[in-house]
């Protein structure tokens, strides 16, 4: 089995997760009707319209597994001609994240008339407490996901598929040839990606699905989508567990800055490991 087979597994996993999401929403809707539950008393009551709107920015990430399979099977990007990452490609990625972030906030603010600051609890905790909780959660997540789960996942899957490609962000750091390139890659990995991904997956998508179903189901489904859009099979299980921990942190604190901080720490710790002399050899 090879890299193409791994890409097909990721695509199949994404489709199964989306089907489970649809089935779950229908099941919980029917359950509420049977129980004749009263409307939510929370300040913001999400509806089925949010379920459709949240996929407008999300599809820009969810389309990646489909594109990679199509490109690989059609011979558009042969393995011998893999493009190198340069400053322009990093800037394109940062712009991509910025566009998704603006779209996510724009849908909430302009279409749904909801204040993102209040909706995501951005003023719920003071800055020192956010930093402390982010560091504690980030260290725990790194130890659990990057070491314990990550080592098991990589060794197990490479035993089945053989040696697999690393994630695209990792390639960007490996191919950095200048301080400017490295600095922009750090900005993308430690600022753009954590903020935008948490606003979309944790804030909007988890928040919407949580109110239409329940927290556990929502965390599992959004975790699956969060993991698969990173496009790397060995990282699928570690990122799924990481997403579950981020959702738990958001659920406990009701402040989105905590999972954002944990995400920043997690990415920064991985970058630090990659830049260590032993890892570069």
C-alpha cells in the first residue's frame, strides 16, 4: 500500500464523518420531538440554518482531501515533481487562513447578527488566567497527542502503508532557506492557523453542532473533521485526540482563547522539536 491508498483512507474517513454528522443531527432532532423538549434557554439559540452556513468557510478546508485524491489519481502532481515551498507559497497560505477567518466572522456578525466576542466568550477570562490555562492544557495535550498517541499512530500505520509523507506545514519548515521564510512559516503555524481553525472548528462548528445535538457527539464529529483536513494519515488519530482536548477545554472554560492558546503552544512545541539540531540531522 502507498501514499495514494493513504489519501483514499483520509477521503473515506471524511465522508463517513460527514454522513455520521447528518445522521446524528436527524436523530437528535427526532429525539427532541419525541421528548417534546422546550427551546434552549441559552442566550444564543442555534438553528438548522447555522448548520448549512458553517460549511461555507469549512468547505475550503474539507475540499483538500478530495483535491489530493483527484490530483494523485489523475497524474496532475506526480511524486517526482513535488513543488517546493517558498515565501510566496507561505504568503498564499496565510492569505487563505485570513480569508477563511474573515468569512467565518462575517457570517456570524453580518448574516446571523451575533457578536463574535460574546458568542465565543472572548472576554470571559482575564489574560493571565488564559495564559496559565493555555500552558497547562498545551503541555498536557502535547504529551498525550504528540508523544503517546503520535508515536503509536505513526508506527502502526507505517507498518501497514510503508513510509508516508509528512504534513505540508512540516515540509515548509524543512524547506526553509531564509530567515524571512522561516519567520513567515512560524506566523502561519503559530498565529494564523490556530486562531482561524479554532474560530471555525471550535467556535462556530462545535458551537453549532453542540446546540443541535450534544457536547460529546459534537466533539467527536468536529474532531474527526478537524483531523482529516490536515491531510496526513499518521497525524489523523493524534489530531483527533487533540481536537477532543480542545473541545473539552472550551466546554470547561467557555472562553475560546484557551483552546487557541493551547493550539499555539502545541504547534510551537512541534516547531521547536523540528528545529532542534538532532531533528535536523
